[in-house]
């Protein structure tokens, strides 16, 4: 049977709503006559899958590139295909990210990072994926690239902007980056960072300073000294001065603050606590919000801001103690014998 006759039957079947019959006839035509433009045009509207419709349109345009109606239809199909792929990739990225966070909760960092990277590949517009990569990666350059992408997607995210600024600071200050690794307990990585910095030292003085840090890290590793997080050191040091002030205040109030309350002594306790905290932060090398929030600095705080912080801490510690001492001297001047019982 001639292709033209079969095509006519296929068109009639399609117009009558017999899609399956029409499709079978059209497939029969293109198998024997692949250059039949009209068969491909009709087939593009009768095949089920989006991919098959696109193939039919492309074949029709290969035969006749001037067919603008088919070209417009193909462009619409390609837009639908792109949207479908994007939606599927977004769903897959969300699923990968959920799995990554689940592994992160179990402290499986490498698996979580790999899943986050796969999520970013599936959907490059997923801000959470880039933020997670920036958080989990141990490669400084990868962290910066990830947070730069996250910041481009959402410039209003202040936390991302601050984290990116800090990473850029560490890139420009390799010694601070090495110190950060040491503060995190990653001694092997810190040692490697110090060794890399030594290779880039600008003068002998800088080299000697870095070399001393290398020797110190090696000694710590050799002696197997237990790692103590800076936050724990700050916490322990913070309680020293408040404990002393509380003990002195308690003695000042005759070990019975309810019977002999002293408002000024009680007021001094939170001041001493704040001062002790500031002094501890200034003494312990660590990244802290104090440097960012109060001074707008990244890293561990410059020498100047550490001096200011320590001076403020000492001021808040000393003043309540001085007032407590003056109150004690005043009470000695008015001391009576026999002593008034509690």
C-alpha cells in the first residue's frame, strides 16, 4: 500500500480519535519512508512521551527546516522538557540534602559532604547545599567557592556573608588558618598548614616564628597531650574571679546573706562575671563572636582589640573588689567589742 494512502488513513484515524491506530500507521510509514515530513509532523502529536515528540519534530525539521509551525512546537516541547528535568533535579537535590543532614547528625562528615556535593550538581540553585559544603569541606578554596555561590543566590543572608568574609580572611592569613585548625583539634592538618606557611615565609624572622609553631605542634603530638577546646578553657577561666568574689562577698555578709544583705556586693558579682569572661576571651586564642560583634574583626582578634578587651575585663573585675575592700575597711573602723552577733 502506498505511503500516501496509509498516511490518509492515519490522518482520518487521528481525526476520529483513534490515536493508537493512527500512531501505528504513522510508525509504519516512517519505517519505510523516513523522509516523509507529514508523517513525522502528525506523529509528533500522537506519541506519548515528551522525548518521542521532540524526536519526531526534529526529524520533521531535518527534512524541512523552514517549517516554522513545527519549530515553534519543538521549542515549546523543549521548554517543557527543561522544566521537567529541572523539577526532577530539584526534587532529587532535596532528597540528597535530607540524606546529607541525616549523615551529619550521625557525625559521618565525609558521606554528608559527598551527598551535599551531589545535591549541588543536581540543582546549582540550592542555597542550602552550597552552605553545607562550605561548612563541611576541609578544603579552604572549596569552602570559599561554595559560600560565594550561596551568597550570590541569597545576598541577604548575613550569616553566609560573615562566614565568607571569615574564610577570605583565613585565605589571606595562612597563619590564622593554621591556628584555627589547631583550635579545632586538627593537629595534623595544623602542622601541614604551618609547614606550607613556612615555605612562603617572607623573611627569616617570620620563618623562625612559624618554625617554632611547628616544633610546638610536633612536641604536643609526641607527648600525646590531650586536646582541650578553647571554649572549654574560656568557660573554666571565666569562673575563677566570680568564685573568688562570691567567697569574699559571702564572708563580708557574715556567711549569712539573707540576714546581712549587701546590695553593692551582690551588684558587683555580674560585673566580675562579665569582666572575667572578657579577660578569658582575651587570653585564650580562639575565634569568638566578641571579635565580630564588638570590633568587626575576623579571626582571633588583633593585638589591639585583645588589649582593649583584657583592659575592660580587668576594670570590671577590679572595681567591685576595690569597693568590697573599702566596705570592709569601713566596717573595721566601726568595729565594736564585743562583736555584735549575727
